[in-house]
C-alpha cells in the first residue's frame, strides 16, 4: 500500500514538473516575441507561499503529516534571500523498530536565478543553498527483542517513551524552476541534496528521521528531497531595466 502511495506521489510530482515546463516554454515564447522592447520594469518584493508536496504526502502517506511555508525576497538583480519554515511528524516502521519523530524546522539561505527574463516577469531557473535547523522529539513506539527461535512468535516490546529537546542541523543545495502562471502568481518545483552537519540523539536509539531533513540512513550523512509550491509576489517597488 505504501509503495502504491509513493508511486502516486511521484506521479503527481512528474505531472507538476510537466506543467511547469509547458508554462515556462509558453512564457519564454511570449518574452521572445517582445524582445524589441527597449525598456521595462522589474518587480522587487516578497514572494510568499506554501509547499504543496507536504499536504499531498499527508493525504497519501499514513506515516507522515507536515506543512511548510516558503518565501523569498529579491535583494539584487538575480539574487534572492530565501527561507522555509515547517513542521513534520514522521513514523518510521522498520523490521525491528518503530519510532515517531515530531518537530519543526527552519531553513535559511539564498537563490541565484540563471534565467534572463524579458518584460515585467520573474521566471527563474535557480540554484539555491540553505542552512537547516530542526528541534524535535523522538518516541520509541515499539522494538523487537532478538531471540534464537521464533517458536512462540516475535518478542515485540512497546515503549512509548518520548525524548524531547533534540536538535539537528544540515546544509543543502537545491536546483529548481519558478514560473509566473498569471500576474504575480508562481508555481515552483525543486530537488534537494542535503548533508547533515550535527545532531543529538536519544541514548538508546538513533534518529531515524529528522523534520525538514527526512530519513537518515545508517552512517550516511547525506539525504535528498523534493518540493513543489505555489506562491504569490507582493511587489514593493519596480526598477527600470534596459
């Protein structure tokens, strides 16, 4: 069932990417048709929105619930200050252990837009960097005691002991695309590569998931993720550009 849900989630993600590419292509054609414009205004302001992948995954995956706000501010030409703020609850079900992670996180950094816009638009093919920090709790729901024989069935113990005050930090690089579908309204998709910097764990088991970072894998410090969002630009002012 979980595999089916994951396939659905990735199918939605692929469809979202296709829509973005089609919208981006149409927007580029419209801009190319107006390249004889000598002067136009560029918008500067705050873009605020939500990551749509979190509520979608919440609907499809019984072991996950989360919500994330996204935002950026155009600081200079193609440079944007960016931030994400979110909360996640993740249940990990392994062969011998089940844990629940619950907490919040913030990611701060910036994006560089490598796409040259024409007219009064702010489409983007961007590269971004983030520093992430999470505070969370871990609950050991149940675990299996190793026995040499399963004649009497597996020896599974319930614990439900919650350890609070845990923290973790990481750095991530992302690449993505933003498309202005109608005036000031943007759709965006991105993929992320993450490297854990530090963490503190419960004394009797490891952090098997971290809010904002996602699943951890044994001794590896690396993780990955993706997101797609809808956001609205609140323009503060415009600058003329030749």
